[in-house]
């Protein structure tokens, strides 16, 4: 049996599977519905206004609590504290209690918020800001310093970025580069996890059903393992393409149907001007986006996608051959997941701050993390020698891992009824 026949068999077995077909078309619908639901819930939450009562015996802070879109303050200072508490417990979210003090400086730790439910951190910080601002002004007046003059003296710097060539740079362009690189890297990681597990489950299923005993009589274990990896990857790529096309279409239809929510429901001149400014601002980014090495990024994405998936899938296949059930495989999966997670964290926390630093460079060369970290570095520009070296190390490691994995696969695929240990797997590698 040739490798092409095995690939065709695996591909057809996957794409004709009912669960594969259902999830291929159902997943975009579920994700779109979830996105619409989240957007709807967010808009509903934006309209919610909570009412908070204030009982200010000092009369110092109540005027400084200003209503906002989400919070409305009600003054109950004319009531006694006991009555205010009772009323607040029945009709309001909570009660801000400000005691009577002889010196405003005493309010620094005497303001109290009374409620049945714990308030959010944003609300607490807002209350603390009100108290801090009041005491700051009081301390300035006590020191005979004019607060208005200090406010007038404040400035807000606007740093302009430019290149040595004289062209203007954009402040948020690095954030766009990070988002592009993270999208490429995260897509590779998710594909490896989802379809690597599919390879492992396929091996376990055929081993459990004893179908493998018939297949192995007419094909070498190495060909069978590679056929499973390639056939499953082709089915996965087809599913991803359908998800991308169908998901984009559904999101476009959903956003067009829902439209943009406006507070007043009327388009005002201010809204039109804000929209024009936003479009004008984004138009400035288009020339910069075109300068990115898109050809290099897309070709590298394909290369690292194939290399990374084949590398990890060969490990998944060897694990599937070594165990009898998915439950037994859990002890071997952690060493696979950890490098992937490490690649994401290194890329997110290191590449953002220093894409050409030692840590980012080293992890973009290590084969287990390079498919993710290198894709995050590429939008910032990577020397050609580093890119070539990373690809060379990745595929060299892939061939070595496939060679070792085929040893495990050859022996483990016909082993039944015994849970393998790491020690036994190392013994298989010596055979």
C-alpha cells in the first residue's frame, strides 16, 4: 500500500465522518451566535444604571460625587443614619457614609461604603479618587497654594514619531504588528492541539478495534504514521478554510443586520465628524501596513505551520500507539502542551517589549516553540539568516522526532493491555 493511498484513506475517513461534517458547519454558527450574544449583553450592561445613596454628615464630599452613565447618586443626608441605611437597603445598591469630622484630613480613612453585595474595584477606586481629590485640594488651600493655577500649569505632551528618512511613524503601529503576529502564532497553536489530538485518537481507535493488525500486514508502520499525519492535516486545513469563509460571511451578515447602536438613535453632526476623523486616522495606517513583509510572513506561516504540525503530530501519533485509551494518554500530553503554552507566553510577554532581544531570538530558534515565537517576531522584521536557521532546525528536528516516533509507533501499535511507562518507551527506542 503506497503512502498516497493511506493519505487518501485518512482524508476520506475524516471528511466523511458525520461529526466532522456537523462541526464544520455548526462551529461558525455557534461562534457567530456567541459573538452576537456577548455584544448584546455588553450593550445591555451599558444601559444599566445603579443608584447609590449618600449620607454625608460632614457636607464635604456629597457635591463631589457626580452622576455618570452607569451611576446615579441620591442624597439622603437629611435623614438620620438609621433611616438612611434602612432606605438604602431596600431601594439602592449601597450607601456611602461620610461621618462628621472636625478636620477634613480625618476623612482619609473614615469614609464607609455599606452594602449587601461587594462593590466592583472600579467603583471603590472611584470613591477613593473623590476623597483623594477633595483632600488634595484641602491640603493645597491649607498651604496657601492656588489649585486653579496648578491645573492651568498642567500640560499634555504629544510626542511625534518619525523615521531617520523623515517619514512619520504611527504610535499604535507596533500594537497592530503584535496583533498580527499573535494571530498567526495562536492559529498554529490551536491547529496543533485540535488536529494533533485527532491524529492520536485515530491511532487509538484503530488500535482498539484491532483494525491496525490487518493494515500493518500490508504497509510499513512509518508509512502508516506519516499517512495519518498528512491525511488528517489536509482534512484540518479544509475544515479551517470552510470555517474562515463561512464565519466571515456570517459575521458580516450579523453585523449588517444588527447595525451600529447609537445612544440617541439620531445621527448628529458631531457623530459624522467623529466618524470622518476615525476613517482619516485609519487611512494613515494603510501605507504603513503595506510596508510589512507580507510575502515573507505568509510563506513563513505556511512553512512553520507544516513543520510545527508535523513535528507535534508525530509525537501525538506515537503516544496514540503506545496507549490503549485516551485516559491513558493524559500522562504523556503535558510535555506536549507545555512547550506550546511557553511559546505563547514568551511571545506575548517578551516579543512585545523586545522582539529582537536574546530571549525572543533564542525561543524563535528552538523547534518546539519557534512556530509560535518566530511568527510573532516576523511583523517586526527578522534577519534572513535567523529565519533560515529556524526553519532548518525545525525540519531537522522534525525528521529526528519522526525517526524516534516511528520506533515507538512500530512497537506500541501492536501492544495491548498494558499501560506503558516512560522507562518502557525509552526501551522501545533502543530496539
